[in-house]
C-alpha cells in the first residue's frame, strides 16, 4: 500500500468559467437535447427530415460541445496551476 505525501493538502477552489463560453455550451447542449428529442419523437418523419443530415448535424453539435469542453478545461487547468504556484510562493 502506498501512502500519500504528508504535505499533500486538498485544496478547494472556485474556478472561473468565461460567461460567454458557458452560455455557448449551454445553448449547444440544449440544441443537442432538442435534436435527440426530435429524433425520438413520433413527429419525426424521415422523409421530411433526411436521417443522414440530422445525424450529421447531431455529430457536429456534439463536436462543438467537445471542443468547448476542451477550451473550458484548458482554462480551468491554467487557473489550477496558477493557484498551485501562488500557494508555493512561485510566480503566477
């Protein structure tokens, strides 16, 4: 069994997320959910809404959400590194 370093502390921090990116992610998530509901609904007509195009749109919205998550995650990681540097007395 491996013990953790006794100097290791758990730090709780509130990271800031860019409001515009957060809003865009919420809208993309809502669009993704609505597309999913449309496809699952009884109103969905494959002749009216070509399935291939809806699937491609669904994939594109999913990719947008993933890329936004990468950008937001990168920003949060930078904030965490800055927090650690400040805690250790290094340059931020």
